[in-house]
C-alpha cells in the first residue's frame, strides 16, 4: 500500500471513532477516543517517518 493511502485510512478511523462517540455514546467515551486517536496519530507519524527515510536513502 502507498503511504498516503495508509495515512488517509488512519485519518478516516480517527474521524469515525469521534463520530461514533458523539452520535451513539453521546460523548461518554471522550477519554478513550482521545487516547485511541493519539495512538493512531503516533502510529501514522512513525510509519510516515520510516517510509520517508527509506525513500530518501534510495533517492540519494
């Protein structure tokens, strides 16, 4: 998969869990949603960093 596809999937998941929390659970799970969104964000940043370094080394 391309890097941008994975990053868009992560953003989609973050927005989806926020939407589900607000609409179904009436915002009762804000702490867990925030924690899960932060974990997804850190995974995406780590993945992007790994891919960026790998592509930078192959271009040089």
